[in-house]
C-alpha cells in the first residue's frame, strides 16, 4: 500500500453513509469471504497457489490480522507496527480449515463489539494505521474492506482453477 496523502478527501457532515451501514456492508463482505473459505478444499487451502500468489490461508491470516489489530489500534495512542502483524512475520498459527473459520468468526464478534465504541468523530480523524499509512480513519477502514475483496477475488481464481464454482459474488447475506 503506497502512502499517498495527496489524495483529495471530501468529507461532508451529512456524509454518504452511516457508520451502522458501513458495518453492515463490511460484515456482508465478511459473510461472503467466509463462504469462499468454506468452499475451499482443506488440502488446497494451505498449499494451492497460482502465478506466485500466496495460498489462500496466508491471505486469510492477513485479513484476520488487519481487521482485529487495525480496529483495536483505533483505541490506542501507539499503533501496532506493520512488522508486528502475524502475517508479516510469516506466522500462520491457523493450521486447519476449522481453525481458520473459528478465527474468522471470532474476528466478526470483535468487530461487532468494537465498532459501536468508535466515536463518530473518529471516522474523520487522520490516523497512521500500523504506524505507516496515514489517512482518514474511514478511508483506512475502506481500504481494509477493499483488501478483503481483492484477496477474495484471488481465491475465486483459485477455486475456478480447481474446477470449483465459487459463491455468487453478490451473495453477502
């Protein structure tokens, strides 16, 4: 992720969406990503790769790290460094599909618990995510969602290459 503060950010008081709607939107994407994890054969989840991309399990570990630690960092003065995230240390503590799904579900609970505690004004503050990426909090969170969509799309390619029909991309319920 390139650090580019020269982006224009137009924030208006009435906004485009609500924080509740954003949470619902994010959780919809998380439900779909969970369906993709479920569709993945366990024997390929940790090993299958195309064109130098990481196995899907490594991508999931990244998404889990970013969502939990990133959200928790919104409540801290000293953010967790990027290098301290599990996926940056090549630590994959999740060894089975069941553990991945369990972890995914626990992250969902954490997001649902922390989200309402984020003060409304915090969504408009400039933060430095993981000590490196400066931006408006709402934009950083949108990046996390975009990153999940990106990795889910990679998993769709993997599933199709394995002759497995992935869940419909619009099925976020």
